[in-house]
């Protein structure tokens, strides 16, 4: 039986009628229209569906909508509000770190969270943050380069 849940997504409040088996990813994409998070594997292995739940990166295909009733969610759309994109998005453009782009939202969410939480991350931190994020196109080199380059945009 459907239930009503409340979510705050990218700063806006929503009341949504959901089936108890719908994932957060489905709620975000199919009900609310936030199509930035992608469904790659649907089983927690590719990272393309990553969003923040209360500021922590989480694979939204592994979470049910009803489990996060009342949570504060950020999708990649929330990183580029007021016509400004995040530092890691700028760095991805600088380095040409996107090919098909399917993995990009998850990668961006992971690296943005890293720079938000760690003041001066090194290459090992970057690789750790990208663990569980799969890319079928780039070979990862340009993604890691972009992640390092983003440092200049997150200076405090
Ligand atoms: S779609 Fe969620 S981890 Fe792949
Ligand atoms: S750019 Fe295509 S999957 Fe990463």
C-alpha cells in the first residue's frame, strides 16, 4: 500500500506518495524528475546513482524512499544552483573528463563531498572517494586529473 513521505530535495520540500518498495533513485528520477542520478547497475556497484542523504554520499539504488522519510537529499542538480556549477564540475570540463557522461554525476558527487569534508585531499584520498564508482569509457585517468585539479576551486 502506498505511503506518503516527506523529503527535502535540493532545498525544496516535497510530500510524495510512494510504494514501499520504490528505491530513493526511482522516487527522485521517476516521481520528482531529478534525472541527474543515473541507474547503472541497480545493485550498488557502479555509483552512478549517488546522492547525498543528510550530506553523506549514498547509492540511492540501495535505499528505499520510505526509509529516508524526512531526510535532506541533494542530487547533482543541487550542486549547480543559481547558474553556478561546483568546482569539480568546472574541473571535469577543464580536463575533458567526460565521455558518455553516464558515470559523471556519481563521480562529481563523490569528489565534491571529498573536498567539502577534507581540507587538502591527496591522490590516495581521491582514489578512495572514487572507489565503487565505475566508468566504462575514460580509463579513470582524466577523472583523477580533474579531481586533483578541482583543488584550486575549493580553496578555503
Ligand atoms: S545504480 Fe546504484 S550503484 Fe549502480
Ligand atoms: S564517461 Fe562513460 S561511463 Fe564514464
